[in-house]
C-alpha cells in the first residue's frame, strides 16, 4: 500500500476522553563498562599470567597482564571463583582461521565440527567447547564472579559459536564492569545461568552471520531469574537480549543490528514473568520487544523503543514491530514510548497484536508512533490473527502519518480501544484499514470507546480495500461512549439495581448490574461503520437514540439519549427530571491545541448555558459543544445549565504548552530526512535525553 495514494476527508473531531500521558523512563549516561583499574595482586590471590587455564579450585584469581590464547581462554570447573581481570584484556581464538557461513537455515542449530571457543567459560552444554579434554559441564557452580577488564575474540574469530563469556553452567554468577568484543558467526557476547547478575557491562558485537535465526543469537543470553542492568549492548547479528523466565532487564542502552529476521532488542521464546523497564532500545536495524508465544506474565514499562528494519536475505518485505504481543498471556505493557520508522522493505508497526481470546493482556499509558518516510505502509496498531476479547487497550496515544489501526489479512477482531487518542504527525492518516483475506467469514467487530480523534482524523472515514470478490469478507468497527451511572434510592446506594439499554427498534443492546456503591457502566455506540463484502461498499449506521432503563425492585426510571461523548450522571430512583450526562471530569486541554467537548443530556432540546463560573480563555459554548483553542493554563470550575433545567458542576484543567518530547524530535528528524536509511543512531548522552 502506498500511503500517498489514500484520499481522506479530514473533519476535525474531538472527544471528551481522558488524555493519556505516556512516559518513558530516563536513562542515566552511566551505562556500560566504566573505568578499569589495575593494581598489584593482594595476599592470597592466585596470579593468572598465561592462557589457556583450567580453574579447578576456589579462590580469587587476578590477571597481571594482557593475555592471549590460541583457542579458549579460562575454563572454570569449581565454585567460589572470582576472576579479577585487573584492567587487562583476554584475547581468545587467536589460532583459528576465519570461516564464512553462507545462507540462512531454519532447522539445525549446530554445525557439527564447528564448535568454537570462549574467552571465559563454564557452559551448560557439553558441546559448547572442544578445547579441554574431559571438560565437566552443567555442574551449576555457585559463587563465580568475573569483573574489571576486557574479553575479546582474536584474529581467528571466524569459527562459529565462539562466545565471549559463557557461564551457563553456573548459578548466581556475577559479571560486572567488563567489556566483551565478539565478531564470530552464531556467537553470543555473554551467556549466564540461573539467578546471575550482569551489570555495567559493555558488549560490542560486530558479527553479521546467523545460521539458524530460531537460535535467537543475542548480545546477552539470560538464565532464569537473571538480571541485566546498566549495560551497553551494541551491534550483534540478531537480538540484543535473550530473556529467561523471571529475568529482569532494566536501565540498559540496547543498539542491536540484526542481519536476519526475528531480531528484537529483547525477546525470549516461551519464557514467562520477564520484567523489562527503564531501557532505551534504539536499533541500527531490527525490532523492539517481543512478548513471545507460550509465555505469560511479562511486564514491559517505562522503556523508549525506536526501531527500523531493512529487507534481508530471507524476506523482501517485513513488519518492523515496536512492541509485539504474540501468543502471550496475562502480560502488561504500560508507559512506554515506541517509535517505528519505515526503511527499505520494512513496514513500521508500532504496536503489533497476535493473541487469542481470553489472553488477559493489558496495554495502557503508552505512546505509539508509526511513520512512513518512503513508500512503505505505516501502522500505529496492527492486528494479525488476533481475537482481543479480554485484552485491555486503554489510555494510549497513537500517532502516525499513515494508518492508525490495521486489520491484517488473517484477521483481527474484538479489539476495544478505550480512552485512547489518535493523532496525526504529518500526512493524512486513515483511522481504520481492513485488508480482509483468506475467505474469513467473521466481522472484525472492533470498537473505539471514549476515544479522541484529533488533528483532522475522521473516524467516519473508512478504508476497506478489496482484491477480488472471492477474497473479501465483512468488516466493521464501532465508535461509541461509556455511560457511567451512580444509582441511588432516596439518597442510598441502590446495590444490585439493573441498567439496560435498547436501540430505537427496542432490541437489547447493553446491560449491567450496580455494585455495592450503586455504580454501573455500559457502552453505547454513536455510530458503526459496516463493510458489505459482496457490494464492496461501506456505510455509516447510527443506531440511536437509545432507551436506558434503571430499575430496582418496583422502582424504575427510563430516559432516552443520543451519545456524543463519555457520559456520567447520578440517578435517584425516587426522583424525576432530566440528567446532564457530560462527564464531570472531562479530558484536560493544552494551551495552543484545539479542544472540543460535545455535551449530552436527556430531556427536551434547548439552549445550553454557563450558570456559574467561567470557561477557560479561548473556549466558547455553542450548540451543545464546548470548543476552541485554550490560551491560558489553569483550573477552571464552572456549572453547566442543560436544556432540561438540570445543572452539573464541571472542572476543566488546561495544561501549559509542554516542551517538545524527546520522541518528537526524533520523529521530526525522520520525516525531514525522508530516506530509508537509519536516523544516525549514534547516541549523544548530552543532548539525546
């Protein structure tokens, strides 16, 4: 799809929804290996002055000079071992001629006879080294520490599976203040086992070849319960971090450079309860964070993710995922900022869903930005093979210059965007793009509840492209508003009271039961956009006005309304009269940004008035709508006088014009460049914060 070819009618609309305020955790400049210190050996320390070396007893070991080995460097076969590199460097694999791997396969993880070397190793598998005869493996040694120095592969680093530090056979190991440089094919920078800690470590990976992309070759691979913090990961042929179940990954700078598909800043197939927070993931080439199949309980929060991805040997066209939920369950994605930019063959998809019904994932408080700067499509939210029933998508902001929400060829249905904001950054975005395919017979039934459509995005405009009649199927989406009621009976909470709504033909539409506080909430559609597959046309259907009935015992109240914004009111079953349904806490505004709040009430039509107080400067009331551009920040209480003589106190907050966020500067740089290449991802710690 060529974004520039899509014609859109841009009618400015706004909604009375809560404006989410996504944030991404700041990252201190102090990441990666710090200053290295050199000192004389202390009493009781064991001097390391030659390689290769096999350590078979506990102790504190200290290097006294830079060392090199023709194959592996140091093999650990004991617990309670501390290796102080003492500001020096270990070089391994010096005696093997480079080999070149060709092509990409997807079956055999290991090449027989091509097992490489490691700088420091205590591996979890017997085939991870051939350098030490009778080497013990998977011994789960405890108390292993490596610190304060450098580990580099050597001039013969072309031998595959030559990892920098491999401590997969240890428990609770610590790797700190170390720089690891790796360039061999199929190689990891650092591998650690259960409950390890990797901190203030730098991995510089210049390797470009992966034989089997399903290995998830990474700069760092973590065992269960391991922690990676304040590290700098740069380069690598696929992933930044391969997570383990229960691992914690936080406050790192990850700049991976994937040469094959499935290269994410953080990923972990089948792993659960992974915590990812406070990181900056800025790909030279690759994707962001993958909440993987057969996994559950992930928590992804307060990260800044910026990705782009070019075509590779396998695929001429890719989806560049910022954050992808694929088959995961019971996971939480919140307060992240994700920027996905198109490149040669890479279609940006800032938020990508492929989940099953009942997955119970929660996505909230994020900012997702998808930008096309060439001929690639860009999608702020992308649904493929999904049934999002039971997944919460709320209080997010979606920015794009192309498509806000895309339903892919193999389906995406039952997604509900609640209190989300859709905004334009350049271009003429389409709200909803459905590419129905594979003869699917179900309707998408996606919903936008209490959402704001700003910057000229028109939720009534639709884009349902078709191929041939045989490939088309129905598609639809609904724009609507919540109705929140607090029901009382002579001033006392009416717990258990029923709330029901029916359409103009009397068909039941929604129902709820009041809780112990007398509170209940239902959703009412303002309109529905329906695609007729046979005729290849779409229409806008307005099912209102609605009849709402509130009942408890032998008492009931019934009123009619046509929703135009989120609604809330108090209903006393012992009284009569109209209701003002405009929310008492409308979404806040911002100085210099257009604002609109449609007003809703029950009862006869008539003129609205401000009974007390004043509107924020720049706003005015006309024809059941507060609209304008605020000019002064502050908190403004006022009372609305509805046409039916009911009144409601409202407080509207206007925020000052905020400084331009970090992501906005990066996005504008991408739009200005308008090229498929990377954005110059060299990180300036002084200005890029």
